[in-house]
C-alpha cells in the first residue's frame, strides 16, 4: 500500500509540473515592471522601468513624448511567446505620434547594445501592416525558399491581414524553435520562416509614439 501511495504521489507531482510547463511563465505580473528595464536614447537605460512607462489596471501602458522600449532582463531560446495588445485611443494620454506603430521584438542577443532598434526580429504592429517580419541589423531568415538580404531594417510582408479594429484586443503568438519562426495573429498564421541567423535572445516591447497597452506577456519553453 505504501508503494502505491508513493507512486500516486510521484504521479501527482509530475502532473503538476507538466501543467505548469504547458501553461507557460508570465513575464508580466500585472502589478509592476519587475523583470524589465526601459530605454530611450536621450537618457539611456532605466533599471527602474517605471521612470518611463507605467502599469495600470493590470496593463503595461506605453505612452509619452519619448520613443523607447521595455526589454526583458532574461534571454530565451526555443519558446512560444504569447502577447496581447491594443491601441490606446484615449486622447488624454500623451503621445509623440498620431500614427499607430509599435512592435514586439524577440531573439535580441544579450550582447546587443541598447539602441533604436537593436539586432533581432520584430513582429510588426502597425496599421495595415501588423504581422510583417522586420529583420533588424543584419538578421536573416529564409522565407518561401529564399534567404533575405542582410540589412539595417528588412521587411518581409505578412501573408494575410488578421488584426482587429483599433481599440480592440489582439493576440500575438510567436513560436521560435531551432531557427524556425512562426508568427500568428488572432489565431491565424501571418508569417513564417526558417534558418534564422539568431536563435536566442531577449524580448522587447516597442513604443514608437502612439500609445499602446499590453496585458499579457507569457512564454513557454519548448523542448
């Protein structure tokens, strides 16, 4: 009987571990910007990210007159990243631009210096362009059988439009595994490639002047 109890106890622990792995890890705790730092060119890196951006109603709120970003302190390899965003159309929020433009960057090498914008891959978030790949600072990717040409900022257009109306929530899912990349938007595949020249790095949330909110940033490590 004792052996049976031990078996059941171990099975329960394994099940709980498996469920935790499948649910992923939240990179945003809903209360503050722990695990992130902020950057804008004039004042540089802000270890205390709240000096540039804020958390309100369990949302990360990027707005203001300074273009910049939030960068994760940790790097990740082989993952599934889920991010929820919507444009903040409240006119009382300070903005630098009236053109909806932002992005989620990933696979930013740990040794890449802070700048606008660092080396990595961007899931473009932009009116009439959400889902495009933006390959920054010489990153390359093979798309539809062809390797992209290295450059400072190379655009690979999305396969289809899947963005919701401005002001509505959208769900991004980015899968990166051994150089194979998939970008999904609201349940639809909008871009993919393989043989990425970067395969490990940090996560970045862009602020390009138009207020934007993020309420979920969750990552699951893939084997």
